[in-house]
C-alpha cells in the first residue's frame, strides 16, 4: 500500500473486521464484478434485505465500498480511492476466482445481468424508431466518432467523464484506453442501457450513475477529459453546464462538446424535447472562454451528399490552461 493510502490502526482494524465475515467478503467479490443494488445482492446471496443492508452499511462505513442513489434505487460498488479501497483490492487479489462459493455467486450474478440486459433491450426496441429517425437527419455516427477520436488524439488521458452519457457509447469508445471512466445521466432508463453496454464490453473500470449536469457530485480537478455529447440542445442553460464541466477538469485537462450546428428542424422541439435548434460556433466558444477555458478547436461536419441528412454536427474542444501557466514558472525555479 502506498504511503498516501496508509490507514491508522483503528481504521485498518475496522476495514479488516468489515471484510472478515463470510457474507461481506462475498459481497466484495461481487462488487468487484459489477455495480449492484440491495435487491440484486439478496437474489444472488439468498439472504434477507435487512441482513444485506446491514452488511453493506458496515462495508461502507469502513470505506471498502461506495453507495450512490438513482431515483428510489441505491447502487453499490467497490470504493475507488483511499486506504479502504486498497485494502479491498488487496484482499480480493488473494481470493481464488475458481473457489466454489465465488463461482456459484458469479453464476447467480450472470442471471441478474441477463435480466438487466433484457430490460435494457426492451427499452431500446421501444424507442429504436425514434432514435433512427433522428440519426438519419445528421452526419453518420461513424464519422462523428472518428472526429471525436481525432480531436482528443493529441494527448493521452487516464480519466474520462461523460456528461449526459445516454447509452454509454462515449465510455465504450475510449474505455480500453483509460484507467477510469464515469458517465452521468438523469434518465434511469438510459442508465439501464449504458450499464448493459459497459458490462457487455467488459469495462469494469467504467461506471454510470444518476447525476445533475448543473450540479455535479464531483470534486474540483477530478478528470483529465470531459465529453458533452449531444446534450446541450436539451438544456435551458448551456453556459451553466459548460461552467460546471470546466470545474471538474484537472489542470491541462480538456473539454469536448459535440452538438448540432444551427438547423430548422422545428419538429425536434415538440416531439423530442430539444430546447435549442443547434448552436453557432461562437456561442459554445464564448461559454468555454467565460468558464476559464482556452478554446483550441472548432470543426463542423456536414451530412453526406445524397443522404437524408439535414443537420451538420459541430465539435468544440477547449483546455484548462492552468498547467500551461505553471510550466514556465517551474523552469525558472529550476
């Protein structure tokens, strides 16, 4: 364990006591595989809800797991930071994955995941026609994703925040290149889809949760890169969302906004709750500048000739310039 993550005697004793019980160790092993609710854990472990809730409370108090709410649900996952998180990971690394108890729990977890996937696919089928109608109006997804990758290609990043994550596609796109990914969305139905997508892709280091884009439940300087993909046109106050995204960027971090260029498709307001019919280049650029960021790129992608497309897609990239300002001072001191 690194010096920065060392625990005092009482904290380490509490962590070991919390993990040193059969059911709680099984819970830790399950949460290493997926984010789960109390209901999921009762189904897998075949124990009562009050009993599982007590175990989860002890694990959370010891810093081994984290709890976050989504509407009336509460999800649990292994803690990501701190001494308790490292204790949990160290213990699980010593656990034989082929152990009979662990293997049985993993098989039951697979059943829970299958039920989730079925619910996600049912929602997708119910809304697929709506999404397809919008997709046909703008630049093909493959071209937009290629432009997104190109915009962020100049500098590697270890952590990614996807605001308004929707189906979780941005996390999937970069998931195998980062150490940590988090997607936030207000829609519980979309989080269902995103969680299914990430599980299918095997991206255990990426997670999604419910969150307000205007009031992110995150500390300052938390992420190397933030993406806001096809979200601003739903919002009343895009400037406020950009400012909040800038707050959680680390020094030298980058914010990428992807949204529609100005268009005249009025039916999107009434039928799909679009508040804005696209954005002029200077609008988002000004929001970024007002948030203390340095705009470095604007690019517009037009629909392919001969397609049904009527809407161009724009990309804006800005960076947090704090790291750029620190470097000259460091050289002078040296």
